[in-house]
C-alpha cells in the first residue's frame, strides 16, 4: 500500500493499471499529454477519484499522470491489445458509415468470453470510440450480475448518448440532447447468472430484443450506429442455446470472443456458413483482473446504492414512502431452484421457471429490492415477467401491526404502480 503522490510518465501506447480497494480512494490527474479510460478521454487537470475499482489508463501518444492515495496495485504495462480493439472499432465505424449512406442498419456486436475476460471493458471501449465519432449505438447488457446500466438482476438496454464516465461508468438515467430523460429499457430477471434460470433468461432476451428493435425502427441514428451487446461469461457448451438465441433475436452481425479458444472455434463452426455473421477472436488484456465473490458482492451493493443515492459526482436524494399491504401485488418467480422431483405433478421445471406466484407482504420483504413493473391493472397479471420495469424500490421497513411497508424510491410520492416483482438481491442501507 502506498499513500503519497507519484508521477508516472507513459510512453505512447503504454497503459497505467491501478486497483483500489473499496475502503480506499485514489486520485488520478492528467498532467500532460492525452490518456483515456476504457475509451473515454481524460480531461487535463481534472480530479478523477476511484474507490473499489480496477482501471486501465491508456495513452496513444504518451502522457504524464499524477496518482495520489492508496492503490493496492499500480504499474505501467507496455503490452496491451488496444491496437486490435481499435482495428475492430475501425471496421465497425466503416459499417456505420455504410449504413448511414444506404439508410441501412449498423453493426450488431455480441461480446462473448469467460467471466473476467474484459468483455465489459471492451464494450465500453467500443461504445466510447463510437460516441467520440458522433455515433450513438445502443448498449445492451445481458450480464445481470453487476447492473451496469440499471440494477443487478436485470437485462437492459440504453442508447449511448454520452461517453461512459471514467469513474461513474454508466448512469441509470441520462439526458438526451433535447434534455429529455432517456431511461434504460429494463426487464426484471432477479438472478445473477443466465444459468440460474435459463428459461426465463431466454424469454427476457427475446422481449428485450423486440423492444430494442421497436425503438430502432423509429430511431434512425441508433439503427445506423448499431448495438454493442455485453454478456455474462456464457461459455459452457450447454448454454450455446442461449448464445444462438441472442444471435437470432438481436440479428447479430459480429460475434467477438475474448480470451477463449474453444468458444471461438465452436462459434466459428456454428456460423461458418453464415455470410451475415463474422466471428472474431481478440486477445484478453493482461490487465484484466479476476474479481472474487466478495468483490462482486460489494460491486453489486454499490450498484444498488448508486441507483438510489447516485455517486459522489452526481448525488440523488431518494424519497421514503409508505405503502399498505392491501395496495400491493407482489410476485416472485416460481421456485426455479426446486428440483423437478419437488414440483407439483404435471408441472415441468421449464414451465415453472417462467411462472410467477403471488406472495403476501410481510417481514420477508425487509431489505429486498422490488422491481416496479410497467404492468397496469387492465393487463393480464400472468404477463408480469414480460412487462418492462419502470423502476425499483428498496424495502427499508415492514410494519406487521399496521400492515405497511416503507420503501425508498428515487422519485417522490406514492408507488406509481402496484405490481411488483421480488428480486433475489438484498441490500442493507448503511
Ligand atoms: P468481464 O466483463 O469479462 O467479466 P471486465 O471487463 O469487467 O471483465 O474486467 C474485469 C475487471 O478487470 C474489471 O474490474 C475491469 O475494470 C478490470 N480491467 C479490465 N481491463 C483492465 C486493464 N487493462 N487494466 C486493469 N484493469 C482492467
């Protein structure tokens, strides 16, 4: 551990890598030259403050950085795969230009690879490079573990109106150029991995894809800029069905595989006859860090907190509201972890995975995250899982005597809708 301020000089195409624990803070300033964090350029003499993060500061032309605070790891790396990432971006940019000229559709890129291969980092780089050239692709997040756009346990999509912030990364709600709110499209999944409930996962990617395509129909600029789809480490041959489903429903044009030879070779074989889909292999960066369970849990807790409270750069003030048991309709996904033998006769496991059961409000809800569904009372309640999310609330108190729950919400007033879905994620407000 070191706490004093240090100056590092990066030669062209070198990268400074730092890791900061959750309990520490490190401050980075660009003193001279140019540098970027996952494709987002750093502004000179600006303070970037990191905590609980692992980042790479890359410089194409060389720079001087000042680092202050406690980093658990900090070093300069000479070898990076940034050239190959830039080449991929250049090819995508050409496709966007061609799509603009022909009024067609831009590239749809599916990023695959094991967990901790650098998939999210590559997605950010591709998005940021596109935004820097005035293209605004839609980012689709099919990794429910972290909740990069919205909340852990969701599948979501959002147009990239701005660069991904070097510190705050994606923020849940952005403003577009006209100042209009651009909330992400979001579906409740409720679990951390696609394998936790594959049937529901597949149903939701289909729903998300049709919602994205509906948007693209009317949004020419996004259609021409295309999609970047990040995924959550789906490499097991048993889950290739999920990959195939993604390719089909999103009309993927390029599959990018990071750091996994077998997956690359299998995908190559699967799509060898498809002239519309190219399969590309890219090297995993030596800087990508394996994140243990504890790190991931802390990152999830931070993402939940950020949804309600924002970040140091952009703080929100959430509101508390009381809701009566009688006004709530709360559902949870039928026990997807129940073995088939434990299911009622005649109900096969796959069916139950996409069925919801109503649940009575009570102490079990304390510290839970509830998804507020867009379903309204005129719609069929069995379709709740297929309805998009309009937001999330946190259950901060349950009063059995008064039959009420207290919820924390980013917007003031009563709950905008009464249909709620219970997520498997819990959070302790501290
Ligand atoms: P994946 O999406 O495949 O699970 P990530 O892109 O999230 O992997 O990378 C895993 C971790 O490594 C993240 O914390 C990320 O910030 C970090 N990381 C990625 N690339 C680098 C790099 N070149 N230098 C330092 N840290 C990196």
